[in-house]
C-alpha cells in the first residue's frame, strides 16, 4: 500500500543541469508505481498560481539530455509567508495531491519543510551546481558545471602558453568553494582561492612570478565568487607583480547551462526514483542524498542547519600536484 | 622514514583516459615527498628493455588534459614467464628502484604481484575504461568512456527521430556491462544488453515495435561487446520485426580516447597520490581503489580473484525509466 | 508584388544537421515578407498524406541549434510516379499553396522539378552531409559532419599513439569523397581513400609500415564508404603488412547528428532566406547554392545532371602535408 | 628554380586557433619543395634575439589539432624602429634566410612589409580571430572563435529559458563586429550590437520587453567589445526596463583557445602552403587570403590601408530571422 496517491514535482531556485533528468525520473517512477503525477510550472510561484498540470510518460520524453528545467523556476516572496504556505498546501489538498518532490537548493528545501508541517508529504532533491548542500556527496549539476569550467580553462591554457601570461578565472560558489576546488584540481590550476581557506594575494602573486621564472608557461588562478571578483584579484596581483599582466575571465551563468554529464543524469535519475519510493514508503520532510554511493534520507531541518564540510584533503592534494 | 627511496611508474594493457593524470600524480607526489621518480616506457616490455628514465616536475607538465598515456603501453609475453619477472626485478634492483606503481587492468596487476614477491614494493592503479576491476567503485577512464558513448547516442537520436528508426550501438565491455549500463541509463536507451543479464532478442524486437506503435520516435539498443556484435543484434531484430530497419554503430577505440573528464582526472590524481603515500608507508602488493568516496587498499590477489559485482538496482532503474 | 502568396517547406531524403536552421529561415523570412507559410511533415509522403500545417514565428523557436529535422523525413515510392506527382500538386493547389521549398539531396530535387512542371513554384536547398550536390560549394550539414569525423579521429589518435597502432576510419560518402577529403586534411590523416582517386592498398600498407619505421607513432587511414568497407581495407592491409594490426572504426549515422556548426547554421539561414526571396521574385524550378560566398540559382535539371567536381588540389595538399 | 632557399616562419600578435596548422603547412610544404625551414620563437622579439631553430617534418607532428602557437608570440617595441628592422633583416641574412612567413594581424603585416624593403622576401598570413583583415573572406581562427561564442550562448539559453531572463554576451572585436555578427546569426540572438551599425539602447531594451511579452522565453544580446563593455549595456537596459534583470557574460580570452575547427585547420593549411609556393615563385611583400574559395595575393600596403567591409546583408538577415 502506497502512502501517497497523487504526487507533484517542481523545480525551484537557480536551475542546474540534470534537473530535467530528475523530473523525468520522478514522473516515470511515479507512473511505474501506479501514482498520478503532476508538474508545477515556475516553482512555488506556480503552485500559488495553481499552474499545475498532469504529466504522462511522453511529457518527459527527450528531456534527459537538455539543460535547464522544463518546469522552469522563479522567485516567490509570497511563499515565504505563513499565509502563502497555507495557500500552497490548500491548493495541493484541493487537487488531492498528497506528495511533493522539490528539486532545488537550501531555500527550496525550507519550503518543502513548511508544507510537510501542513500535511503534505515532501521530499527534497539537491539541485544546484554549487555542491553546497550537506548530507549528499554531490548535488545535481555540480559535475557538469565543473566540466564547463575545466573546458574553459583548457582553452585559456592554449592562449596563455602562447603569450606566457597569467589568467584569473572567477567561478560560481558564493558560500562553497567546491566548484573552484574540483575544477582547479582537474585543470591543474596553480592557485585555488575559496572562502573556506584564508590566503594572501601578495604571496599568490609572488609564487606566480616564481613559477614563470622556473619555466612554467602559464599560471591559472581559480577564484570562487564567494572570495571576491576576478577583477579585484587581477588588480591585487598586478599591484604586487606588475610584470604578470593577468587577465580575468568571468564564466557567469554559462556554468549553469549545457547538456548534463552522464554522471549528473544518473545521479538525478537515482535521486528522483528514490524520492518517489520514499514517498510511497511513507517518508516525509526528508532530503534525498547520495553518500558513499548510497541513497540516503536526512531530515530537511538537519540538512538546512548543517554547513557542508569542505574537503581539505583534496585542497591540499591540488596544491601538492600543481607545483 | 619512507619505506621507499626511488620509485618507478608504468602504464600497461589497453590505455584509458586519465592515465596521464595518474602518472602526473605519481611523479609530483613522489617528488613532493622527497623520492626519486622514474618513468618506464611501454609497460613491462619497456622494463625488460631497460627503457627507464628519470622524471621531474616538468616531465608531467601539460599532460593532465591529454588522452592516451605519455608512457605508452605494449604487450609483453616474456614478462609472463618466471624468467622475465626475475629479469624485470633485477633491472629495477640494479637501478636502486624499490617501489613500482603499475597503472592498468587485471593482467597488469598480476605482473605487479609477481614483482612484489621478488622484493619490489608494488601498487596497482585501476586504469581501464571497462570498470571491470573489483574493490573500486570506478576505474580510471570509465567516466570519460561513458561520456563518449552518451555523446554518440545523442547524435544518433537526432537522425533516428527524423526517420523514426531504431539504432543498435555496440560499446566496449567484454566481461562487464558497466559502460553499457551507465551510458544506457544516461542516454535514456530503451534496451541495454549486458553479459550479466540474460535476454531474448525476440522480446526485445517486439517491445521496440510496440514502442514505435505507442508514439516513440526512436529506439536505442546499447549492446556490450561481451554479448555479441552489434551487427548480429541488428540481424536478429530485423528477422523478428522486419519493419524496424535498425542500424548498427560500432564505436570501437573512440571510447578509449579524448580528454579525460574532470571526474577521471580527479580520481586519477587521488589514486596516484594515494599509491605513493602507501608505498612510503611500507605497503606493497596492493591495489588502490575508491570505495564510497574513500581511498582503499586491497591485496592484489584478492582483487584479481574477485569478479566485480554488477549493479542490478541500477539496471532495473534504467528499465523503469526508459518506458 | 510577390509571385507567391502561400508557401510550404519540407525536408526529404537523409536528414542533415542544419535542416532545422533552413526550415526556420524559410518560415521566418516568408512571414517577414508577408507570406503564409506551411510545414509538410515527413517529406513527399507527408505531402501525399496531406500532413500539412500552418507555421508561425514560434513554430521554429529554439530549433536552430538542434540536429535532425522537426519536419522529419521519409521515403516515398508513390511520389516517384506521375500519378503521385499529380496528386501532390493537386493537394498543394487545393490549399492555395503556390510555392514549395524542398530541403534535401538529388532525389529530393527531382521531386521539386516534377512539381514545378505541374505549376507549383519550387526551390531546392542542398541538405545532405555528403557535399555531393553540384553548383554549391557546400551542402547544409557537411561542415558539421566533417567536424564529427575529425573529433573521432582526435580520440583515436590518443589511443593509437599509446599503442603505436594504425587505424582505419570509414566515413560517409557513397559517390563523393568530400567528407573523407576535408576531414582527412583537417585530421592530418596519412592516407585518404576516395572514389575519385585510384589507389593500391599494397602501396598504402607499405607506406604505413615505412612511416612507423621512420618514427611516426600513429597512422590514420580515412576511407569513404564509396570505396569499400573499413573492415575490407583492414584485411587488405593486414595481409600485406601483418605487423600493423590496424583497427576499423565505422562512424555510421553519428555523422548525421549533433548540433550544427555555426557555419552550417549560417549557410542554412542564408539559403533558406534566399529561396523565399527567389520565390517572391517569380523564380521556380531552381536549386539554391553558395558559390564563392555568393547565393546563386541554377536550374534543377542542370544541378541533377552535373556531377560535382572533386577538389584534386586539396587532395594533393593533404598528401603533401601528411608526410 | 626557386626564388628562395631558406625560409623562416613566425607567429606574431594575439594568437589564434589554427596558427599551428599554418606553421605545420609552411614547414611541410617548404620541406616538400626542397627548402630549408626555420622557426622563430616569440615573434619579432625572437627574431631580434636570434631565437631561430631548424625545423623538420617531425617538429610539426601532432600540432594540427592544438590551439595556441608552438612558436609563441610576444610584443616587440624595438622592431617598430628602423634600427630594429635593420637588425632583424641582418640576422636573417647572416643565416642565409631569404624568405619569411609572418602569421598574425595588421601590426604583424607591417613588420613583414618593412623587412621586404630590406631585401627579405615576405608573406603575411591572416592569423587573428577578429576577421578584421581585408582581402580575405576569413582569417585563421575566426570560425573557431565563433563556435566558442555560439556554444556559450547555447548554455546560457538553457538557464535563461528556465528563468525567462535576458542575457548580454560581450565578445571580442575591437574594430570589427564579425564575431558578434556570425555568432549572433548562428545562435539566434535577438540583438547584435557592432561598431559598424548605430543603435539606441533604449530601443533595444523596449524590444526585449516586447519579446518577453509576446511569449519569448529568453532574449540574448551579443555585444562586440568595440561597442562597449557588456556591463555597461546591462546597466543601460536595466535603467530603461528594470523588469528585465539582464546578466552580463564576458567570454574574454576563452575565444582565442581550444582546438581549431576543421574549417580553420584547412584554411590555415591552404594558406600556409600557398605562402610557400608564392615565395618560391618569387613573390614578396604580399598578404595571402582566401576570396570566394580561391587563394589570392594582395600587396601588404593595400591590405593594411583597407578597412574590411562589414556584411550588411548578413546583419539584416540576422534581424529578419530573430524575430
């Protein structure tokens, strides 16, 4: 006996690659297990607007490979109020929808928590490129975003080597340095600046000068936006070592687009299916995550209250290998 | 106090993407910890030919992003004999090399095991696209290979949809269906044929016919080479359902080339560094693997004797989602 | 005063990348110039089935970057008969459609010619990856297909270099060696086998052996399918030079998929727009082409009757540079 | 009888993709025709430093697919003086080098002109991504740069569609809007701002607002850097239409890196070979270009003195199609 009969799915917050794969998994698993499945357009705003529609197997055909989210996303101040939450829960109840899967980041999770208190069974899926959600090793979109950054750095390397110049690349990550760290390690960046580790830009500039003097033909600095603007880092380096002439590149929203990698598609597929099975099993107010390769449920409150740990070992490995 | 002073590294067996990142990590970590590091060209054959050279930090510059292996690889029948193994160990001893990192598959691991019995401290790193080595969740190159298959299927999808045709894609994996499974799930393939799961081609053909009749515009079958030739599958399907007109695509060695994904580069970097630190700590005759995100050592004998388990849950998920 | 009021567009024959960009250009230019525009689904078969629908600006939104063709394609034996052609012309007349743009290859052009004889104003656009249509320097899809082949060869190169092995790549081109030639030149292939130039496989094998002996680390042979199967070439080389151990790769329909390059999108956009303007100007029974950068009209009969010339200069350049 | 015996090649100014393919063609064609060939490291600065080395067939092996330039590039104020030019010519004469191929932009061409006056036979090849050199339809690197921009816009589209937002993409082109135009047409950008065409940002903002109101889900503005900073355009749009919330992306030097497209490789190969054959035929002080598919020589003075014409027809086509 399933604990839910009709479920809905929405995407919320900044979009990320793989959200479509997650939506597809929720819809098809739901149908497979005999549930009715609904899509909500434009996140919580769409919920309050009653922008809800029935989904079948074909609704999610040919989307697994597409970036963005067919359900779209939007900000919604009204849903942050108790009245808005009541209204949302009522709209779902009126339609007989007893389960909801929310794909998004921390802010989106909080909405799911509120709804669960109002009697809707909810599941959160970690959809954000920043990898800043705790109790999951990876968020949906992170692997793709890292790939985009590494691809950009590869291109910069070519032209840097031709001119023996330094490059500063600003990447996403307001609170977490994970994109900077994983992309920096993979790209062989000489310097990785993240909010989690203190640094001295004068030392950075001196080491870059040293590296060129030792025969390196390029020098790449990856900066998480949580640390500061790429332009600012460029200015500080120039001031200390005017000979370096570094250039800034700001990747911006490019990092949130593009076809998801197989890793992200499969992560999203597993999580979407797991969310549906957890709802059927009677769970609610839980965040779904992958830890050590396993699907794990954690209380949303706990996930929201816990800051994700930064992988210091990996950071030190990156330093060791980029000499 | 380090248990080794001079270490060497070789790549052996079929090459895979990320081998260069692993070589770079072994060299730079070794140097970082004060060891001398040597490269051996063309695998065990190069060892017997004394084709060994000193490596410094610059020897592995600008290789992290390159496919293939700068150390090259080759078959070597002589090294399968006790005399060959004795000779190899002697050559290493004559140069004062007391540690060896071998990057390759099962066959390569067996050579490392023999050398460890002859007094050389050895470490094996899983370098193969097939993901068919036990006691590691992923092998180096697997993620990139899956990406290449999925990219190819994306391209096929376009033309299949235009013509409403079926496509059979033969991928690598003589003993393991992992590439077929992970690529099939990520590509939304309707059918995944692997050596680990029995199937009936008549049923497959009938289901494909059914799917088209239900409005699907394409139908993709992924076949691991361990199951049979793509052409044979095409013939069997045609015989049962002549209207389908499926086409075969054989991806072949393309799957072993190209720039490694960030995932593979970082996996290789972690494993290479871990192998060096394990040698320093006095370990020998061990395979390095990543299990649940952690670096783990396992006796080479045990790794070689154990067949990797197939992920049946993932296989069933793929069926559930590709309706 | 426009010579046409209502136009339709169809895609026919094998699909090619950029067909969607061409459809988009026909639709939007048509609307811009005040025409009504209709789409015909599944080529001439769709015409006979009266599978015709009105298109507006939004009908072609977000398709410029997609491979395949939203109008789909299909074979149609009936339309090769005079009765079929009469029926097709009547269906168009009944709907008041007085102009038709056909995107496809030689076979598709012949249909357009027949319809023009029956009073429908027609334009042909060269949509095929093979670049085998005369009176245009490039066909729509050719640049993308060449890119896919070159990308595949890049991947093969990595693994060939690791193992010092030879590779035989079979590419599309039944009657024309253009894909083989342009991809072979761009990929630095050592040997390019095309239907337009006689060759001796023994000489090819001997030169490959020679190249390896001279220190080359890989040897790539590109074979147009018009010359024979990749497997056959492999067998002939092996027989003459057993030490080479070449491998065959058959790219197949992958060459027809994927997002079109900017070159193909812009070529398609220019041609689609030019076709519409030519219909408005009263032209009919013409093939649109780009020659020396200019848009040119040629009688369809002449295009169909003329074999495209092979660029011998470019072929010789490829030989000169791949030493 | 060849007019030259020993030739040298250098790359100068900003690097571009395909420069390596051009270097390869110069070297291999030179050797094929019996010349001695030398490379000059770091442009005119390297010439003055006598940083000149002999090149053989293997020197340019495996570089056709690489971005950047193996000969590197550098600025050189000294070579802008008559004394510097005299010194450069003397260094070449002392080595018996009687021909020089210069790959770069306008500034690089001027150096070649000066050297030709001092008795060195010179050829200029158009190596710059900006496509701002006259008497050639395309410069080496332009096609690749356009591809990088279009790929970035594709990624932005995904996330823009999810959030119904506008995006401003700043691309290279200080004096020429060609990258913006060709990328904008291929990407289906709604607005293309180039130095060659006047515009009113208020009108742009109003049209964007209109498009969203008409149901478009994204709006992309491509800005050539010659027109102004992306950030400035964003501010102007926000001021007029605060509801749009556009974001700026600055692609920067990424546009100059990455593996060259087949088009650029083949263009570079043809031009490099043509330069060598022209030197052998006794030509000097000429720029090599491709016009209407043909290889054409033009006096360097004329090329430098002529501003490249902007393709207004293509610009208007882009407007017509992006409604």
